[in-house]
């Protein structure tokens, strides 16, 4: 066989321009090396920017791409064990929502769900759980589920297209926080034509993309096989659901909540017997989600009301995550499912009971086996002594013909009593314990003692069914049981080849194992105390009862030999139990031999433990002071200029004052100091180089990466805060931890609610979601809310766009609540005046003020007119968000009052018919008024009689015929009307038919009343009287004084007839003949046209008659064809 051909290795270039560049670059990277001059390859001027616009656009594009990567970092508050992700399955009626849920549940946990009734929680991965809930077409359910949904699956019938429920659900999502969305197309098998199917797919994908720009991938479920969708398609869908990352909205983080999956009524039966309609005490169970929940806080249950909850407890997780995370996938045991209202596992929870489903198809043999196991359990409860004690006192027979070997330490009295009891209890316990051998219990009861765990059997109780397995075959039996998922009792009998010696052994021990139960329990207790880790045992050592008894001889070992083959072990427990009464005193300790501290060797050992001793160089005070002096007065280098400055030698200056006799020793010391000095100089130089490197790194970080510096620092701060939050209470116990931080997300909680209406329990329907949403401080109070709203563009009736009227009751979804209130619409003008609006403007935003519960700003609002009916049109009438919360409002509307002068003086007048009382006049004192002619004035004071009249002052004298107007603004009161939508208190068939206050128009329509018409509201023709002015009269004296040109000339008017004033035209003879001829021709033409019109009318009438006859015959033929087609039997539908 030929050897494989080796690939040619890369040969690094060692000479040339490229190698020179690399060498220069590497030399520059070496610290302390001189920089090598860069080799210039290209002319920089030749490669300059050619176009400024292109460079600007390129720069803007680069910055846009960079800015997309910047997001405001938030503190990660995800718990270690997060709660299950809520997946809402929404869609129109009969599109396949239930089928999708069943297929996904079977994919994740491998179980078939017979019916879907409430939330279904299951384990989808090693660190992930999912809660599925089906959303019906009830608008109340849509609103509630959108608020808690992490992922929404939109099921769309591809044949019918996008239905109205899909658009309603999407618009609610846009207001209350958009969850992650995935669209699923079903009923694709109804398309026979591939081109039509592809065209419909493209259309639906584009339409959903226009409505939701950030929609996830669209999935296609091609068809149904055996009542389920195809396995690969469901597997694909489940994979995408598992890998999606979810981000909690700010509303959910600040308002933690519980999605209830089970309800339990714990009302006192005595109070129920007195009054069936009394308020109930209810326990609600579910996972904590969002943030940490607190006790003694206000919570809102949508559909019920607000409650002060004082009792919250955490319980063991009913659907826990797997413990071992090293595996790549889950095994069958770890694929758990928790659906308490769906009857999974044979248990069904009702509002007042728990039902256990029994297997009615068992045969007679299995029933008999269950009866035998019942006897087995009853015999275990009735025993007096554990089986290990029976075995201890039972004799041993090595061979069939040999004698029985008994325990010599057992007293003769006990043996006699055992022999007497043996005959009595032999027959009673023979049947009970004949089948015990070989069994092993998997789960013991807490009421039994720990000694029963030593029984050679293990039994596991699974709700109402028990399962017994063999000790030897435990692994294989567990695997078989998990695969087959059987809940019936299994029992494996012993083979017939068992020896008689084993039966004799059991019969001999059955009567004796019940004796001395208290004594043996005490012994076993001390044994367990001996084995368990105890603080007392760690501090004080072994117990007194476990110490060796003095005087115990070793010669007794040879006494218990049996035939030279075996040796009986001595039971030391009986001897040790003699000291058990006084053995709990652990204060006795043995004093060890002390050291002789008067000895110098002993003192030398601990000398360095004191301040005067020798420490390490890093801790010695003399050594540290010496180093500090050398750093202060030693050599140093100027980092800016690079000059080296020599310092004074501390040691030499200190040695100048010594005597000349010590010169030799000084020289030696100088040599040593020079060596030390050189070493220190090298160390200082290395230290300076390290400092330079650090400064260079800081400089590079400050100037090279300025764009991401602030973002990275902020991200590091947020990450550090997240780690601190997780590690602060990590080591505490859950009981203590919840007192500091509350009930964190992921805990399974039990919430007790007092004073719950009895209708909630009586009409409880698990398919409708029950949510316990927390309220922030102050949100339980009421006040005036101001919101920016807009009438929805899809809100129509009978293809006519509708607008909303002020004062009409409207159902609003705000926060966790659904309330009915009467909003007042207004607009804010340029001078900040809130002007009242009677109707909402079309295609424009406006403001709305209403009375309701206090809610934080920027919270979304969804408004519907009614939830009691499902019309064909779009149901969402209004969308918006909270702008301001206040206890007062300043909505005003224009007021125009009209009055008439009663008496007129120079510039003063008494005005009547404007007000009705002096109080109203006092309210408008100083207000500006105006006449029709434009004369301005002010309201002064009210008159005593008649009531409502007042004195006004004007800038000029007014006439009695003038009309006086008052233009002002009056405050509009906001009605304090707000009621909660209590849909969960209604029966199941009426939950979607909750009806609150109706509008005035709806009341008139239901009662058949017409809109009342006021006479003043009708438009009547305005009849104005012609005013006759008096002639101008000029006094004669004035006429005389006037100049001549301005004097009045009195001349009578000439009354002439216009016809008589016309000029007569006399024609010539030729003109008269022409006129006569033209008149003759005109008369002939008119006669001709008249005849033609009559003939044409006759033709048209005749043509119409013929046409009507033809149409009647054609209509009869069409009717005959329709009858003939419809009378045939239906055949296969044509392909699309």
C-alpha cells in the first residue's frame, strides 16, 4: 500500500523587502529597543481622498454600524434557577392551537395530553422550562396573557389568511410590551396548487413583516398525520422555542407577578355550613416571575380586584430542573411535565377536591397482588420489633443435620420468653413475611423508624399506585418502568428452588425480632449519633460510651470458637450501654503534658513570634525602613529628560564619624554596599521599565479606543453590580434569604388570599388565566389620570370609521387592571390651555382625563367599547399611554353668555338675562364683556333685584338694542366613575359576556327610543326685519350757515318708465324682409325638430319593449341552468 503524500510545508521568507518589514516591526515591538525608521512604500499624496462626499458617506456608514453595537447595559437580574418561560398560543377560531400545544408537549416530555385545561409546565432543557397556555378569542384573556407572555405563537390558517383576532392580539402586544413573536402557518395541505401556496406564503410573510418588523422566523406545518403534525416540523419548532433569548420589560421587572396554575379552597367548613355564599379563603399556587415579591403588600388579580396579601410561602418545585448539567441531553426521567388541571399523571385538581384516576382495566390477578401488598403494609405497621432484631436472636444452622447455633449473650429468660411467643406468632406472621425476602423499598415513610430501612426490600408509592421492584434487578426494572410508564403494581415471586434452611431461618426469627424494641432503638440512636457529624463530637472528641472499658481482657477471644471453624464476635454494645446513662457528660478531658518555659531552648522556639524577633524581609521593620531610606536618597532617573542623578550613600555618610581603627572593616563594608548598590540599581531600572509599560498601556487605552471606552466602563460596572447582587445572599438559607430580598423569581409559591368572593371558587375555570400582579406603593389609591390617546385606525362599524364621544363609558386596560371609566377628551393649545373636546379627532392624537387607579407614567392603555360581544369588526377602539397622574384637572370649555340692556346711562348700563343668581354674578366679577357693535366693558357688581342682573361699565354709551356677550372658559368636571371588570366571577359560559355600563346611544337602541330633539337646536330660516331709518333733518339755522356748495337742494324725484325711455328702432324695407324670412325658416326648423323627437321617442319605447322580452327569456334560461346544476350530486372539488 502506497504511503500517503505529505503536504508541502510553508517556507518562511528570510530575505527581501517583506522579511525586512517584518524584522523592523518585530524590533519596534521589543521594549527598550530604538525605533527603526519606517520604510515608505507609496506616495501618500497619490492615495489621498479623492471625493469628500464619498469619504463623508463612508465615515457615516462606519459610525452607524458601530453605534448599532452600543446598547444601554442593564443589570442582569436573572436568577440562578429562572422561572418557566410563558409561551402563549394565540390565533383565530379552529386554526389548530390545541393541536400545536399537544404536539409540543409530546415532543418535550413524551406524553400525550388528553385535554388542555390550564397552563402546562414542562422541562425543555438542562436550564430551561416552558409554560404553555392557550389563548382563546376572548378579549379579556388576550389582554391578560399579553402582559405576562415571553413568547407568542401566532397560529394562522393559511387558507383563510390573517384574521381579525391576529391583528387585535398584535395591537395589544404593541401597547403592553411586545413579547417575542413567531408565526405558524397551518392548513397548508388544503392547497393543491403549489404556485398558489407559494404565493400565499409570500403574501402572509410580507403582511406580517409590515405589521411587526421584528417578527421571528415563520414556520409551516404542512399537514396532519394521525391527528398530529409531522414530527420533524414540531421538532424544528421546539428547537427554535428553546434557543430564543427573552428580555424582561421594565414593567415586569418593577411589577413582579405570579401566574397561577392551581387553586385550592381552604375555607372553614363551619362557616360554609352557616352561609354558602360567604367570602372564601383561597390558596393560589404558581411560580414567582419578574422581580421579588414581598409580603404585606397590595396585589391585583385581573378580573377580581385588589387584595392585601399577608401570607406567602415557598414550596418544593413541582417541576424541577435536572441536577446534573454535564450531560448534553435529558433522559426520560428528567423530561418532567406539570399540568395540575390537565389530569397528567392520573391526578386531577378540582376547586374543592383532588381526584386520582385509577386503572379500571386491571385483571383479577393484579387486583389480588394489590391486596397482598396491602396486607404487607398493614403487617409492617402492626409489628412490635424490627426484622433486624429478629435476625439477631434467630439461631444459625450450618448444615441440615447439625445443631442450631444460638447467641450465647442472649439471656436464658429472654430465650424462654421467645420460645413461648414463637408458637403464638409463628402462624400469624408466616403469611405476612413469607414474601418479604428479596424486596427493597425505594421510598420509606417518615412515620416509620430508621431501622425499617434495613428491610431487604424497597417500595415506591406513586400517588395511588405502588411499585415493588427487586433488589438485584433494580436498574433494569427502573429502565423498563420509565420506558413503558406503567403505574400498576409489579411483584416478582421467589423461585421454587429456595432451600428449606432459609424458610426455617425466617420462621425462627419471626417471633423474636419484636422483643426489646426500646432498648435496641436506643442503641441504634447512639450508633447514628456516633456516625453523624456533630459539633459536640468535633469539639469534645469521642463519646464516653465509645471508650474502651478498663480491665477488658483479650483472652476471651478464644472462648467463642465453634468446632474450630468460626468464632463468635462479642457484643460490646451491652457492655457499652451500661455507661450510656452517664455517658453524655463530655466536659472531662485529659490534660496534656505542658512545656517547661524556663528552659532556654523552649524560649528560643517562640522568640520570632514577638516584635523583637526576626521576621521575614517583607515584614521586618528594620529592613523596610532601610529600603525606604535608600529609595529616598539613592540614585534616580528623570523620566522626562532621561538624566541620571547620583544620590548620597547613606551607609558611607554614617561611617564617616567612626574611628580610624575600623577602616578595614569599612572597606569591606563599602565593597559589599557597592555590590548591593549595583543590584538595587538594576532592580530599580527594571521597576521603572515596568512602570513605563503600564503608563504606555494606560495611554493606549485612553487614546486608541476612545469610542468604546465609556461603554465598556459602564458595562463593567453593570456586570460587577449583577455579580454582587447574585453573590450577596447566595450562601443564605431560603428561609432567611426571603426575609431580606423577598421571594425571588423562580420559587414556587403558595399565596393565601382572604375575603375572596364565593363566585370566584364556584365559577373557577382553569382555562382562564389567573394572575397575581404586585402593585407599587401608592398604586392602590385612586386619582385623575391624563393620557395621550388616539382612536384606532381600524375601529369601524359597517365600513364607517367611528369616533369616540366624551363621557361614554369605555373599558381600559391599564397596568394589571381592566376597568370601566368615562374619559373626557381635550387638547392642549399653544398657551397650555386644556380645551375640552366633544369627540376624538380623526387620525390625530388627543388627551384624555379620567378617574382611575394611580399608575406609573408611560404605561400603555388599550380601550374597548364592550367585551360582551364578538363583532365582525375590529374591537380595539383606543390606544395610548399615561402622561401624568394628579389629583386635580384643568380641562376647560368655552362659555358664551348673552344678555340685554335693561337701563342705559352714559357709560354704565344694567344688564339682564345673562345670569340667574347673584352668586353667578359674583363668580364673574371683573370679566370682560362686549357688545355686537364692538364696545368693550367689564362686569362690576350684582344688583339686588331682580336676581341675576348686574351693573356693567363700557368704554362708550351703548344702545338699548345692543346685545351683550360674555366669552369665558369654565372648568369641566371629570366624573369619578371607575369600576373593575370582574370577568372571573362569572360562570364559564358568561366569562366573555361581562357587561358594565352602556353608552347612551346603546341604551336608546336597546329600548327603541329616538334621540330627543330640542326646538332650539333646529336650524330655522332667519327672518330679519327691514330697518327703516328716519330721514336726515338739518335745522334751518344750520342750513343758512352752510356754504353754497354744501347747502341741501330740495328737488322732486322724476318717476319715469324704462320702457318708454327706450329708443325706437325703425327698420328699412330690406331689413324687414330679411327678418320676416328668418322667422319663417326658424318656424320650419322647429316643426321639423319636433317631428324627429316624436319619431325617436316611438322607436325608443319599441326598443325597450323588445329588450325587456329578451331579458326575461334570458333570466328564465339562467334559472333553468341553476336548477339543473344544483340538482346534480356533489363531486370532488376542483384543484386550486
